[in-house]
C-alpha cells in the first residue's frame, strides 16, 4: 500500500475516532504535499519517495520547533508535546536512521581515519566526510553534536 493511501486511510480512521491530533498532522502533511506539487520545479508523480521527502522535511522543521518550544519552558510545553507527537507519528513513514551508539562509533572511526583527534577546527571536515559516506543513514544534527563532543575530548 502506498504512503498516500495509508495516510488517506489513517485520516478516515482518525476522523471516525475523533482523534484530533492524528487528523491534524495528516491534514498538514497533505497540505505540505500539495504545496510541494505546486512548485514550478515539480515533475513526475507523487510516489512514495516524494511523500518520504515531504514528510522528512516537515518532520525536520517540527523537530527543530519542538526543541525551541522546550527551551521556552512551561509556556511552550503544550506545543512541544504536540510537535513531539507529530514527529513520532510521522517517523514510521521515514527510513530509520542509526541510533546514537552506532553514530558515535562511526564518528570515532572517521576521526581516526582522518587523523584529526583533538582538532576542534576539523568538525566540519569530519561531519562532511560522514554525511557524504553515510548521509542517508544518519541524523545530521546528531552527527554534528557527536563530532564536536569527540573532538573536544568530551
């Protein structure tokens, strides 16, 4: 079953169940897809790869916003929880990324391979090397944080 069909079925189910959070996130994804399809550079059809790209972009934006709402504290807690739900819910349609332990192992290997241990100025080089070789499997934000930790000796 295609992602488009799954989302359509999920929307119907959410509406019947009066599940507002799920209904709202599915409608937002449908809006994001419609917006992306209306761009002048869009060609082809809205297949699963297209849906994954749109969902990944939306999840990335919402995850960043979630972190900002969490930084606000109690005033942003409700919105942070809403965005956390959206990120979690939509993640099932995205390819799974490596976890922190696996990513840390790759970071250590890359630092050793490039011979830049202890050189904090090499963070961009190490991150670039990893994203070029393993990008689709890695969370860029996590890679960046772990590279900086490893290079600073933390």
